[in-house]
């Protein structure tokens, strides 16, 4: 097992060991930090995710955004286009079905998927992060392939990739691969750190 695989396994174990009360507390604290933040306030097109495997839960944030008329989206696995993510609109009545990893997602068709670059803020799941914006995901590479595009390489910060995590998921340093996409910021139950200024 590689060092990255050992780290991934260790943090996943810590996440799933959290009690339901701890998960709820962290989700509530995340909400309190992020909702009044200008990054969230200025975003009108927000992509989130359905918490899985002990991830910190962004559902309160998405509910808040929907109530205020923001356009919200969830990722959909797309194996036909290089294992990238597509994004489908999320509404109160959006049907969800489990993908091959057992994670609920909207149907891809209909509606037509939303281009990733058209989203203002992407709430990004992760397993580990560092204070420079390095990220380790679950190992599928979906977010890296999806957001490793020319618009970001030209320092255009749309979408803004904000990692969501429990604070204990921070590590000293993430050993990056050439294809890894850096986070623009990180939000945990303890607060928010931005690595890039929102555009």
C-alpha cells in the first residue's frame, strides 16, 4: 500500500468513526461559517455533493441556497467523456438514484448537464488537504479531470473550488501528482481559509 493509500484509509476510518451528533455539529458549524461569508453570498450558481463515507455534510448549505433562489447543482459521473463530472440542476423535487459507488445523484438526461466552468462555487469533497491547497480525493480522479482545463490554467477563478472537510483531515503536506488540481480554499467546522481571491 502506498503512503497516499495509507493516509486515505486512515482518514476515512476517522471520518466514519464520528458519531451522528459530531457529524451534525460539524455540519452546523460549517454552515455558520460559510453562509455569511462573501464567497458564498456572491455566488449564485453553487455545486455541492451528497455526503458519503463520513464526509462533512453540505446539505444545510444547499438547502439555504435553494431557499434563497440560488441555482444549485450536484455532480453526475460521466463515463462516456473521460470519466469526468457533469453537473445536473438540484431542486427540492429532484429524483436521485445511486451511482456505481452507491452515492445518490440526479439523472443526467433530462435535463441537459450544466458545464462545469459556468458554476461560480464548487463545494468540493476530499479526504485530505494541506494549507497550500493540496487535495487528496477518493482516488477516482473525477474532480481533477473535470477542473484541469485551460480556463483555470490561465488563472481564471471560475469556478472557485472550495474544499469541505472536517478539520482533522488537514495534513502537513499533500504530495501532489502532475494532474492534481489545487483547491482555491478550504472550509471546515473551525473556519474558512482562502488560497485564491474570488473573482
